[in-house]
């Protein structure tokens, strides 16, 4: 499940459906069901070469993106569709295309002439918005799975993050030209954000439970936070309980606030800007939630929306007043969105679950030395036993 703001529409995805709900007016929600979407045309040549087995997807939505003007939306699913929408003046499908491999991240260029897609094999393709039927063009590639991607202001750089802890900053118009690497995470990089209002900054979140602030053109690290320490999380005896990857970093429109979500943690950590000789981010507050959040986003008014796995309260909305974040449970927008979503909830079968969606990305820990010592001890014992049998009783070296 994912959440995003598209102008005055709040867009959420659950399994196979994208649902857009207007926050200001009582308009009919826009619902797009991938299971009823256009199917990929069959390729006769591919059928002749195949062994009879056909690769099929689940139609589950894997990623979606909203353009900076909030007039365009794109989604990609497990069947390898790439669907492009117009959201204003009314919702409609512009085109349906197919990607080469399943995608993990989508992003529109600031000029809104292209949508870029990063996939599980480590490749990035660009798809034209101006020519909505044109096939994608390969732009760059990593040697491992890509997990997140963002573009810097003025479409100067594309920033890609992979499973092997690397953050690469490449020139958008010549992606083979690498500007810098931002290195320092100890696990996969799961989330990126170029915060609004700070054109030289990049925020990254990782499976190591930290968020880092970078000056991305030079690759220099400016700040780092261990989010477990900010939550006053007690030391855990098991490695599994220690792991809590950063699953989302969102920035307010003016760039004054940053919200960070960690998976399987029923809270949201908020950061604010501190003015001084040098502007920097500082932890400002932590919002405790009744359930673990599925996703979060800021709307154009700077309010924080949180998506929960709860039929009764699928959304919570927080406003920043008098230096703190307060839950606005009486907001007419919140009530309108909740009422519009609830009729669809039963069919959505949303479940955050207790297992990590990043679990398979963590490095394995192997104690090779213990195994080596045990095998060595067995070999020495066998050699001693064999040596004793060869000499026999009373045998020794002649003098």
C-alpha cells in the first residue's frame, strides 16, 4: 500500500487498485483496477520460441508517481504495465505501455516530458510523456537491484540507490557521466528524497536503520541519525528485532519539515530546520500511532497524512501548530476521504503484516570460523586415531 498527494486529490494504492479521492469536494472517487486493465498483445514470434510456459504477473501495483504540477500520474504493476494518467480536469488513462522487467521506482522529470522507471535488474528506462505510445529507452544500469530513485531540481541529476549500499549521482542528460557516489550506509538503501527548498541536499534511508543527509554533488555526508536511538529503542537480543528499515522519507512543500517512517514501527519521526551559521536538520518530535503505518505523505498545505492498516481509521492527518504536530481528527477533509475509501476497503484486503518486505535484502551473517575450527578439530582427531592404529602396541622408533 502507498499514499501520495496529487493536488487536491489524495491517491492511494492497495494491491491491484489505485484510488484517488478529492479532499475538497464530494466528487466520485477515481478507481483504476489493474486486473481489468489492458492486456499485453501476444507476440507470435515469442510464442514460437517459448517452451510453452508463460510468465504471468499478479497485477499488484509496485510503484506510482505524481508529477510536480499534479496533472500527471503513472503506475507500474507486477504484470509489467506502465500506465499514464491525466488527473485534471478529470481522470483518464493516456496510455498503457510495458516495461522490460518489474519496476521498483517511478519518477517524473520536472519538465514533465518523461517518466523514468527503475527496475529489479538494476536498469533505468525513460518513457516519453509527449509521445505516450513510444517504447522506453535504456538510460543507465547498476550491477544490483535498484530500490529507489529521485531527480534533483532543474532535472540536472538522476540519483539511484541499490541493494549494495550505493547511491549514484548521474547527469540526467548523459547518465554515463557519473558526478559522485554517496557511500556510508551498511545495508541496502531503501528510500531517497531531494527535499524541496534545498537544491543541494539529498536524504537517504537504509536497512541499517539510519537516515543520512548528503551534499550530493560532492558525495559529502553532512549529518547522520540512528533512528533506533531516536525512538529510545531498547537493545534487542535477536538480529531480526534490531532490523527496521527506513521505508519512507517525505518532505513538506516548503522544505521546513521531513517525516520518516520505519517499517513495523508504530510511530513517525519528524525533523525540522534549525537556522544558524549553517542550516541543518534536527529531530523535532515523534508522533505515536495506533497502528504501524503503511505509508505517509504531505499535502500541498503542508499537512501530514498517514495511511494505516485499519478499516475504522484508514487515515490520520496531522497539522503543525505552535511548534508541534497535532492530530486533526475533526477535519472535514479527513472525514470526506475516510468515508469515500471505506466502501472499497473490504475488497482491498490490506494487511501490513508483521514480516518485513525488505527481509530478503539483508546481508546474511555466517560464522565461518566456528565451522572451520570444528572441522579442523575433527581432522586432527582422525589423524591421531589413524596414527595410533598404524604403529600398534609397543612399537616405537628404533634407537
